[in-house]
């Protein structure tokens, strides 16, 4: 019998002795490539998230500016002359249209009429699609001059804030349109009171004895909390102590 050629036997033996597993260097190269791919995907995801967040912040700020534009347009009406929108502090400043006498929290009939005319205008803005998306609440802040003690002025500033809300819920005078039940419900849900004593006093005592409406805005993806467990229409009456 003619045996297999010597060369053929050598090739068969060489093939059998070749290692089955890939080399250590090849394994490390593959792992490095996999690591780079994973890192690239992760970086892309982070970059996309950051970019989306930045876009949302820009859009949110633009929405706030649009809302302030609408408030500003209302304040520029002739009948509301003297009311301004302070964009630096996000405040509705009533100026001399809602100032108080010394040591008192009383509002004149004209001042009350002004408030009952102005607030329905801003309620319409606050409760449209843009307002619902941006505005959280309106804080009615009372202020005093620097005469007297801090605590007595704090109490007085709170009374001034409360008088504004009381004026809104008071019965309209002759020739004045009454607010609807829905508007009163919106006021109760949206407005809160705050007092600042003589903090943030202005240049003169007369200017310091005032109220402002401070606009509080929602955060991104935040929404207004609905009023729960509150009976509709049960507003009560104002019984305030003090001047």
C-alpha cells in the first residue's frame, strides 16, 4: 500500500495543533471596540438629554415672557393707568392706585373698583392654555412704611393683603359688573396672601404703604395643583380686625 505523502501528514498535524480560542490580544481589541461603542452611545444619549433640557428651558422662559407681555398689555389700558409690570421682580405694581393711609388697611371705593376691574382681565390670561402651562399662583403682598415695630407692621401688611382679597369678593357697587362664580373660584384657587412688614420699603413712606401682586411660575413639567376638598361657592365673608 502506498502511504500518504509525508507533506500531507505534516499539514494535517499542523491544522490539528492550531489553537481554537482567539488570542489574548484579539480579545482585548474586541473588548476595547465594544467599550468605545458603548461609551459613544452613552455620550450621544447624554448629549441628547442635555440638549432637550436646554430647549425646554428656553421655551419655558419664552412662555413666561409671552405671559408677561399679555399682563403688560392689560396694564397699558387707559383705565388701568399707573399699574405697571416689573419684569425684574415678576410683580404687578399698582403704584399710587393701591396705596394705604398711614397705619390703616382700608381701601377706598375707587381702589376696590379698580381691583375688581383689573383682576378679571388677568384671570382670563392666567387660565388660558399659556397661563395654565406657566403661572403657578399670584401672591398678594402687603407692605408698610418703617414707622412702628416689625411685628406690628407685619400684622398690618398682612391685613392690607387680606383687604385686597376681601375687595375682590365684595359685592359690586352701582354700575359695576359682578364677577361670575367661576371667576371667584379661580381667585380662591390662584391667589394667596403674604406680608412683608417694612421690608422692601420704597423711597417715601407713601410709596411704601402699598400692595403688589407677585407672579409665581411653574417649573418645567410642573402643573398646578387642583383645589381638593373645597366646597364650591362657600366663600364666607370678611371680618377683619384692625384699622
